[in-house]
């Protein structure tokens, strides 16, 4: 997500002519393609994340954390856990 945000910021700066990024031209001999580099890095990151299982592990951890929080809330509501005592 950070790569996309950086890419959008650089693209806006280039189109608006703000700062050194605004001076870059779109020719291949110049540095204009650097504006598009963050978008390519975002695609590579998402591809690696999906292929390595990173995305799935994060989703599973989120579900597990919600399940554990729900379990702890139920235990507290039933009075089966003493406050301040950790297991």
C-alpha cells in the first residue's frame, strides 16, 4: 500500500510540476519512468506476498485473534476467569 501511495504522490507532483519530480520528463532517456517505479514495486510486492503465503498468514492471524478475543470475553462474562490472573 505504501508503494501505491508514494507512486500517486510522485505522479501528482510530476503532473503539477512540483519539486524535482515535477521537472522529470516522460522520455525513456530521462528520469520520467521513475515516477512509475513505485507502481511496479507494488505489483512485485503483492505477487511475492501472495506466492509466499504472507497474505494468507496475516488473514489467518486476524481470524485467530478475533476468535481468542471472543473466547476471552465469553470467559469473563461467565466469571470463569479471575481478573488479573493470566494463563
